[in-house]
C-alpha cells in the first residue's frame, strides 16, 4: 500500500478563463467617502453620491436642466463679454484668462440668465457657473443679474438665483465691487414691487456674492454641506487664533443659526421650489402676453 505522501499527483487540468472587460468610466470613487460608485447610479442621482450624500458641483446648464421644465428655458444676454478696464495681469493677462474660461465652458462669462417654467410656473432665473473663473462676479455678471431682475419686475414673475461663486472678480477692481450695490439695489426694487425672490446657495457661495444677492432672498435655500461664507474658515482661524467648530459655515450650521431657511437635497429642489411658488400664488404675478 502506497503511503499518501508517496502518491504522484495528477497534473492539474488547464482551465480556460475568459476575462470580463469592464468598460472605462463605468465606476468611480467618491471624493468624500472613497466608496466605489456605479457611475450611472451617480448620474441618475443628480450627481450626488448614493453612499454618503455628497453633492458634487454641476454646471450651470446641468442645474437649469434639473430645475426647469424640459424645453422651457430661453436664454438672454448670452453674448455679453467683459472688457479689461484695468489692463490687469497676474500670472496671466485678464483678457487671456477670459478666453481660456470661455473655451473651457462655452460661455462668455460666469453666469447664465434667462426665463423658463418650473411645473408651469413662469420665472426668471440666473445660475452661476463656477468653472468660469470660480463663478466670480464682475461687470457682466452684475449687469446680467440686474437685467434679469428688471425683466422679473416687468413681467411680474418670481426671480430665482442659484449662487456658486468665489466672490467679486479682483481683475476688475472697483468695477466688480460696484456690482454688489447695483444688484442689491435692483433686488430692493423687486421687493418693493412685491415679487418673490428665491435664492439657492450651493457649494461654494462666498465673498461678495454672499454679501449681496445670495443672502437677500425672501426664501433662502441651501444644498447639503455647502460652504457659505464671506471670509473662509482658514482666514478666520488665522485671524482669531482659535479652532472653529465642526461644520462651521456649512449649510446645516447656518440653518441652525438662522441664516438660511431650509436645506434641500438636489433631487428635491425642483419640487420644493414649485411648492413655494404655489404658496406665493405665482399666477397673480404673471403678466398676460
């Protein structure tokens, strides 16, 4: 009898294994929770991580597509472009930076303005584009917002502004700072006409945009965990030499301290705004064409 350790093992059968090829771009890793996400699920969830609820930034046109009824958007003032009054240059000439941002986004400046409907409610809308120089507010952005507000007054329809900005555009100096006063004065006229203004704050809403249009809404809505501030937390910590509370200047912190009215998930934003327009009685503001 042959001992088990003397047995000669038969050669292993060769097994042909077909490798399954996974298409590129099918999966992604969340920047926040580091979980692997099915990209189609991510896109269907309005570019929000289904695992941790992290809201990624989206473009102005994507935002308009999520908020407005399909096919209802009509853009105004698309061809307005910034000049270079100060002949400004840092690491790049300002006019070259404008051209680079325009090529990157297919926009002439950092905001898209127009008219449309939300569940058949007529509105005027302005949406910041962060990819265009950080959504900074210069002369063109201020002028387009002002024109949008004036159209809302003339048509007697509510105004909706979606902020996503690093603040005033330093390359235009005092010209950009004057847009804070200009847009605020226009919103005061809108308020005097008793026409609603709904302000939506997304990540980030900072600097001069926060100090003007963003915080002047009759209703102020924020997306979850959006950074909303004038000066950022790093600047404040360096100034006061103290550690700031967890979640400081995020949407939930501002809601707790009364700076915003509500925090709404992106996929619920359209229905929430529609309910607000129902509450405000939007039909009484509509002007017959």
